[in-house]
C-alpha cells in the first residue's frame, strides 16, 4: 500500500524539482549580471569618466531606508544627473547588515557602495573603504570638505582620514512623549528625573504602562546611560571611554546608580529586559499605550513616512520630543548624543569606483540627499541645506524644536571600542536585572577599559 | 562481503562534498583559532594558544557550559518522557487519535524562526498573550518574566524546545512500541503485574534502541541549536541564555573577533566528539546485558 | 470494567485535548495577528509588494531543496552501498570521519563556507546554498541508508552476481529500489531541513530575486525604523509556513514515516 503511493509521491516531487530547477535557472540567470560586475576583475574602469558610454550597474547595501520610496528617488536622481549609472539597492535588516558586510568583504566581494556607522564600525571597516579623498576631489571638487558641516567631518574620520562621505546627522539624548496620553492623566512632560519617576508612578497606578525602554537592545541602554552620565559629568564620560579616566570615578558610579534606579524604582516598565525597542516597545507606543519612550531624533521621520503613525495623528494623538530629563538637579538637560546617520563608503574592491562615487555624491549632497532631508530621514550634514517639505503645524513645531537643540551637543553617540562596548552593555543589563551593584559594575567595566587596545 | 577497488569510486562523490564543505571549513576554523583576526582584514596575527586561555578565563564560557548541560538534560529527558507517555496513551483505541497525532507532530515541520517570533510575542511580560491570560484568571503570581528574568529565561527556551519536538519523540516511541509483541503484555498481565510494573519492567527496557536514537539525535540537536535562542533572547538577558552557537555568532559578527569564535567552535567540536563516544559506550554497555 | 474503560478514555481525551490546545495556541495566535488591521491588505501585500516577488522565492526554495534532494539521494546511495556491501581498506576510518560531520553547527563554519562560495563564483546566487545543504544532509542520510542497506541480506548480492549483474547494476536495479522506505526518510528530511534553513540563506543571499522563502518575512518587515507592519509580517509567516503544513497534513503518513526512520506501522 505504501509502495504505490510512495512511487507517485516521489515522481511528483522529482518532477517539481526538475521543473523548478529549469525555471529557477532561467529566472536567476538574468540577475547574475549585476553581481558579476563586482566580482569579475574588470580593468577598464580606471580610466572611466563621469559619463561612461555603456550603462554601468552598481550595488548599494544599507539598512533602514524605506525601500519603496528609495527606488524612485534613486532612479529619478540618477536618471537626470547620471543617466548611465543604474543602482541596485540592497536593503538588509540592521541586525544582519554588518554580518553580511563582513562575510562579503572577507571574500573580496561586497556592494560597490555601502553604509557604515561612525564609531567602532568605521574603525573596523576602514581598510575596505576606498580612500575617499581622491574620488571626492574628482567628483565634487578640491574643496569638497568645505561643503560639509564641521561636526559631520569630525565624525567621518578614522585616524584623521575621512573614510567616506557623511550622510545625515541624527542621534539621541531625547525622549518622545505621547502628549495626548499625558493630558489624559494630567501629567506634564517631565523635566527632571523625579518628574519622570512621578509620571511612571501615576501611569502604573492607573493600570497603564510607564516610561518604557527596550532593554533587550544594548544600543538603547547605551543611549540612556550616556545621557545620564552626560548630565552628571560629560567630560568624565568621554574621557573614561577613551581610557583617560577610570570608570570607578564617583561621578560615573553615580551614573550607573541612577541607571539601575530606573529599574529598581519602577520608573521603567517591568520585563524591560525581555523587550527590544524595535519592534516590541515601539509597537506598543504606536498603539498609544506608552506615554514616554527614549527613542531619538530619527522619529521625526514618522510624520512623513509611517502610515500607522500618521493615522494616530489624524485620530487626534499628538506626539512631541523633549530633552532628556535633568538628572543632577542643576536645571539643565544633558547635551545631545549626535552621530552620523551613516557614512557612505566606496568599496575598495569595486570595479566601478567612479560611478559608485557619483552615486555616493547624490546620496550625500545631491538629489537623493535633499529628498531624504525633506522626508526628515536625517538632519543636515551639508552646509546651507535644510528640509524643504510641506509640514503641518505639529510636525513643523517639533522640527523647529529639534533644530534648536542641535547646537547643544554633548558628544558622539557611538562607542568606538567593541570590547569595551560589550562590557558596558553587559553591565548595564546586569544592573537592570539587579545582578550587580554600581560599584562592582564600574570595576568590571574598568577592567575591560584598561585592557582595551586604543 | 566482496572486496572491491571500485568501492572508492562509489564513495568518491560523497567524500568530495565532505572535503569541500566540511573538512576544509573545519581545518580553516582550527587554523583561525590560533590567530587574532577581525574576520575580514588581510592582517592576522598569530597568537598561539592565547585565544584558548582567554576562553577559559571568560565567565560567559562557563555559563555556556552550564546552559548546555541544563538545556541538554532537561529538553532531551522531558521530551522523551512526555513522548513516551503520549505514545503509550495512544496505544489503546482512542477516538480522534489521528487528529491528535497530526496536531502534536506538526510543530516539528514548522520553521524554527517563525516559532521564535510567535513565542516572543506570546511570552512578552506586559502584554503577551500568556501573561494576559494568567492575570485574567487571577493567577498573577504565575505571570513571570519569561524572557526578561535571568533565572527564568533558560527554562523558557527549554519549554519552547519541548513544544516543538515532543511530537517527534512521541512518534518514535509509537514506532518502538509497535515492535514489542502483544504476547509480552499478555504474559505479564497473566502473571498479575500491575500496569505500572509492566511499564517499568517490560516497556522501558525493550525500547532501549529508541531511547538511544532519541538521545543521540537530541544531543546533536542541542549542540546545533541556534534559531530559537537567537530570535527569542539572543543570549540574554545578561548572557543568561548564551549557547555555543549564539556566542560564536556574536563573537564573529558583533565583536569582530573571528579568532575567539573559531576557538569556541573547536571546543564545541571536541565536546561533540566526547558526547558521541560516551553515548556509544553507554549504549554498547547497556546492550551487553 | 466497562466504566473503568470509559473514564480512562475520557481522562486520556482531556489530556490530549489540552495538549492540542497548547500546540495549536501559538499557531492560532499567528493567524489572529495576521488578521489585524486590514486582513486582505496584509495577505495580498505579500504578493503585490514591489520589493518582493514571492513566487520567485518559492521557486528558489523548491529549486534548492529539489536539487539538494537529488544530489543527496545519489551520492548517499552510492556511498551507502559501498559501506554496507563492499569491503575496502580504510572503510571504518572513513565512515567515522564522515559521521563526525553531523556534529558541526553551521554557525561555526560560516566564513570559510562563504569563501568557498566566492571561489566558485556563486556569490549571491541561490545555487550557492546547494553545496552546503547537500553536505549537511548527506551525512545524516548516509547513516540512515547504510543501516537500511545492512538489513538487505548479502545473499542478494551473490544471487545477482550469479545472474550476471555487475556490481553497479546490482545497486541500481536491486538494492536501490529495495531501499525505498529509507529513501522516503532521506527525501522528506532533506526537504524539510533545506526548506526551513535560515542562517546560511541569510548570509549568502543578497538579492531579493535569489532569496529562499524563509527569508521573506524577515526581509520585508524587520527593518530598523519601518515597523508597524506586524500584521503583514504574521501574514507573511502564515504564507511561508502553509505549504509545508498543508503538505504535511495530506502526506502525514510519509512525513512521519520519513522522520521516524520508517518504523511506524499503521
């Protein structure tokens, strides 16, 4: 009984497999042309000019962008300015972006253009980045560096040399509140840490979620902790990160203590360590069930891009960014943690470096850049540029708020040293879980910091 | 058996695949474990056994070993017990048994990643389905931080693993049970043995080969487990659910430390070989009885 | 006696129903999340979204699984025949070495595997998955096939030789067809593992057109800021998982047979 059925089954499966392999081969054969552009050793591009005769395909790998809106934006920009360059856009989830990059680059492959962040990634990937200077001079001009803001250039450099082109500024050091929800319970946007604590108590009392942080994600823990430390003693924080000051300094231990109290005092939500920022916590925030979350400046982009967000606003919910609360009671909020949205880099292994550079130019200071500014994907890194979209009242006022804060920067957002970063991440989580004390955590971080090669 | 030179031709294709896709990577990994390397650079520096000494000084390594033992023992054993009980219960004619079998076995064919995503929503502390349900029936004290509490998380992973694979054990035991001739049960019953004694003295021993197969496959599965821990906890919170696979992945891809990652991989391989040898030994010892 | 039997049945049924609820619960959850907001949009968007051509992804998965199955069946049958029926120098050593291959978790050999892929010029091509998948599955299937071949009595070999069959014909015309129960195991298991595999697919494949079906939900909706599409994500999960589940429900016999090593009797 089994025999006959089995025979049919096998025949069917083999048939499908054979059919699929024929179709599959056909379907995938067509798309090998772009990848071969990178992996084949083509020696003619050395003399290519800005407008090559035959169409050139280049690939770009990044995370985060809204894919559907990028394709026409890219096509539009490239079509008018650089008609012979076609861009294939690889969108990769952030969690896997660097993994893919590493694996690709280690084997001499990889996209022609790719994005990396400042900080540790820039240092690690620097050797795969084509020195941008010569390319930029050719495509933009000898004065290309003057076009970008100083802060942008500073973030772009590794050992003094720029690795790529800066692409937008962004960062954290703020909180976003759901104003409607706050009004419902008669709570003012918090200005101090005590305000935040009281806010959380009020919401908990009413059976609601309080200030919520996705503590499973180490990056948000770093953002919040750095903001706390910045308010207590900013220069000590950055010196400690650079190894010039010990982590067991009382100011830093105080910062770790404040961090831990967020959890022990019930300011942050229960079960924070089991939730990540995107999508767990953010999801609930957009369901209008959380009053405050510590996401950064990038959230302003939701007004122009995120359908659910827009629907919430249309339904009468209003949101606004506020500065990170005052921790040490001196009446001043900590400075922002600013970093680059990304550094756009040309792959050293690329066989179409000039064309790649043209695309990078549009991406960081040309048509694509302006489009991204207009939808508030990031904030300006090119001098004398600004977002030029149509913004409603709430959006305009929030944008003005953020723009006014841009001058008050505490320092970089990204931690440059991976091992130190892991030690800090682990200790921040351990403190949140109640498994360590600020003193012990500081000592552990200091051990890592002392061992860190800088 | 016929002696045959042509035999080498028969095994050639298989060995070719093995050499290219298994042997070479393993050799590469062993080699890398003696270097400090960030995984992509052309620069590597030879540091001998330093990666190994670093590993033994790494607190997380001991967490991984502990998790391996706890996770391994609990998932394999509990799945086997549940599977056996379910299989025994299905021996007698039960209405809808076909339906039960279909449902219970189904998680085995589901993609582990998808299972991970689903459970990460169900198990969330504040608004996840499980805790909401428990609070609704006034069992608040049971609404634990399934993924956020460092003491609970590993057991949550064990539970999800059991959820997925118990059906497999059940089916294997059903197969094993069907090889035990009915007469043995009859004989035991006639001799006046209670059901419980039959279970212990007749059933359990006769299923030895099933026990062995399940435990070997179980250990291999535990060594390789990646998808579910990666999605549900990513080794956290605070490294409490780190496994070899998640830590190796982190070392290689978040920490730019391919050398250490390779070291851990080598240790994992050695551990796997030891486990297999031990299990083989136990099995042949048991069979000598 | 009758009462005892009936209450025993009731108790057992309750237990099984409870277990089924535990199993079906999360699956129901997945379905219900996919219905939130706008059901129709959630499901249709997977097929109409410009970024994704799900038909191609299904084909890719089929392609990889299919070719891997064919390769595995071929190389494993050949090898199992040799290990089971022939004797040659170094047989045991080679066999044990091959068996060791079962233990190696994929995450530990990602980098070198990718290097090989690059050397073969298959970067970012769906076919790059075939080699690793075949090898991963082949070792396990070798164990199964060889054990099955062991149960085919050696007298058959003698008889075939007397009848004038060459060694190879003995394999193809006699032993191979006889091994069909084990072959079911090989085919089903290989299919499942290839279909559900995530890690290699995630690292090796960049182009949407090259991706396998397991990557679709993750690719689409797990981007950094662009969230709030969870309904669509769960719809994508459902669509991804459905083919295998439907296949399973209708061919349950073969799946179970395949995965439990062919020993379940009806």
